[in-house]
C-alpha cells in the first residue's frame, strides 16, 4: 500500500465513532433545547399563576380593609384616604428570602389614590398603566412582569409585579443542570463507544489478518467461526473465490507439468531423427529420417493445437457468440472435411440426420468437439470399418450419436478417458490424450450430457444430448 492510499483511506472505526458521537451530541442538544424551552414556558406559567393568585388575595383583603376604613372615616367625619400605607419588612421576624426585593405590589383606589404598596414599589406611578392582565414593564432599568386586576364594584386596582431576573436565574440554573451532565458525560460516552466499536470490529481485524496470512499458492478457506452476520456473505464469497482460484492454480500447474511431459517425448524423437539424418551415409536413410521428422512435427503441431484449444476452454469461462445452431449441418460439414481420412483407411463414413432441430451454442466450439470425436473414431477404427454419425430429436432435446467399429473403451475407463493426457488400454493409434478432455469441456460449457457405451458395430458409442432451442425462447 502506498503512502497516498493510506492518507486517503477512511477508517470505519473513526467514521463510526464520529457518527455516533455526533448523533448522540445532536440528540442531546435537541433534547436539552426542548426541555429548556418547555421548562421556560412552564416556569413562566407558574409565576404568572402565582402573580394572578397573589393579586386576587390582595384584592379580597384590600376590599375588606378599605371598606372598614371608609365606614370609620364616615363616622368621624373624614374625607377618605389621605395617605398610602407602606408595607415594610424591617420589623418582621423570621428568615426572609433574597428574592423579596424583586417582588412588589400596589393597591389603588377608584379615585387613583395609592392606598397600599410594598416597600420596593414606586409611589408616584402605577407598576403598569395597562388594563387588566399581564404586561412587561421597564421599572428602574429592570424589566418586570406585572399583573393588573380591578375589583367589582369597588373599582380597587391591584398591581402585582415580579422582576424577570428571578425567572432568568431559575431558567439559567435549570439549563446548567441539563447541560453540565451532557458535557461531562460526552468524554465518557466517547470512550465507551470507542471500546464498543473496537470490540465489535475484532472479527473484521481477525479476518483481515487471516487473509493477510494466506499464501498465494495455498488459498485455504477462511474460518466461519465468530464471524458477524454482516461479514458472513463476504467471507463465503471470498471462500468461493479462493476455491476457484485454487482450482485454477492447481489446474494450471497440472496442465503445465503434463504439457511439459507430453512435449518432451516428441521433441526428443525429433532430435533423435535429426541426429540420424545428420549421420546418415546414404540418401535413402536420410530421406527416411526426414520423413520421421515431418511426422513428428505433425504430431507435435496437433498436440500444440489441442493444448491451445484446451487452454481457451480453461478456466471455466462462459461461452460467447452463441446462436441457434443446426447440428445436422455442422455434422455434414465436419464429415465432408474428414472424408479423405476415411477413404485412406477405406472406412465407411455415414450421417443419419433424422431431425432439423436447433440448439443454442457456439459454432466454433461445436465444430471442434465434432472434429475431435469423429477424428478419434477414424483413428481407432481399423481399415474397412465403419463410423456413423446420427442426429435425432425428441420434445426437449437433440441427441448426437457417434458410433464406430473400433476396439471400444472398457466401462471402467469411461471416466478416466476424460482426463488430460490419459490414453486408454485399448489405444493403438498415436495421440496425446487431450481430445476427450476438449470434448468434455465443450459439453460442460453447453450444459449438455454425454454418455459412453458400446455401439451396435462393436466399438464405442458416444451419445450427447443438447437442449432443444425453441423460437419462443429469448
């Protein structure tokens, strides 16, 4: 890994940590704001209710007291209220409260006379000039919440005020109590989340270590124990890929080793014949050695062609350029091409095409398969023998059958002849043992089925079934 890739890489652990902390912090912030505004609203409602209740209590008491004073003044011949009464707390006993100087009230009579007031209430003007209800007033550079109430029928006006500092201090204290635990717990929460993420990612780290410890030539399946459910599909896919790669590597090593072994023999024979030709004293011996060299080159050329064909079919790749094919036509072309080989051995080569059905496939691959099968039949069939190719159909399949009058293959060797470079015990003609391997690969690519048996001519019969193509298929 280069330094640039390391700098641009993204840590899942860091991403999870940042995401979770951001979500938690944001959620707590929203919760704190909701609680703050809800608390502020409830506190204001509570204090407003207290102001209203205090005003109503003062109204009830004031109406009673002022009524008695008016009766008394009328009896002694007075003119009513001459001065206001100030409520003072200096002579009161008991423990007071620091908020007392932030509460005030006034009692005004119907003739706009200040009859009663608290010590910290103004005497020259009402706390509020607004009618009945709540209002905010600026008094001595401070904002007060004032509630006004007028009695009926006495027209006594009660004003009860409260400095907003009380409310702001209480709201501030509630906010501090809400936000302080949040701020203090964030580092602890970050540590717990980091530990939880680290612990949860240990299987991934172990998986990365297992992958790192794999040898290129030994791709063993990764263990599935203690793997999170989210990682299991990845591990199973990796195991499948490793299995395919291991199969391809093993196949390549086996193919390379077998190819080297098979090429060594014809190359050694060519070298011997070339040495014989160089050391020959007469033209006949030299011509005979050169003829063997030409035959050896032909065999080596055929072997190389088969090896290249087999290499194109391995590893298992999907066939390309497929189309509906008429197998009878391909069989006819292949037989026409190999007719000369059959005539040299006086072999009867026949085609029996009983259907015109089509099958989806690759034309070049089907041609290579037919050429190998018919060529093998011609090679192993003795002179004046017979090779028959038949194509017949049923509702779902097309059957291609190649039968000959050669020595055949024992049933116990049917599976082995599909292996590379394997030559049966009855093989008498020269060859490399790759033809049936090529045929097997092509059949597998076409999802066809092949069976080996004994033909009615006494030799080998190979039957291959292809899926029948329908014009309704897409």
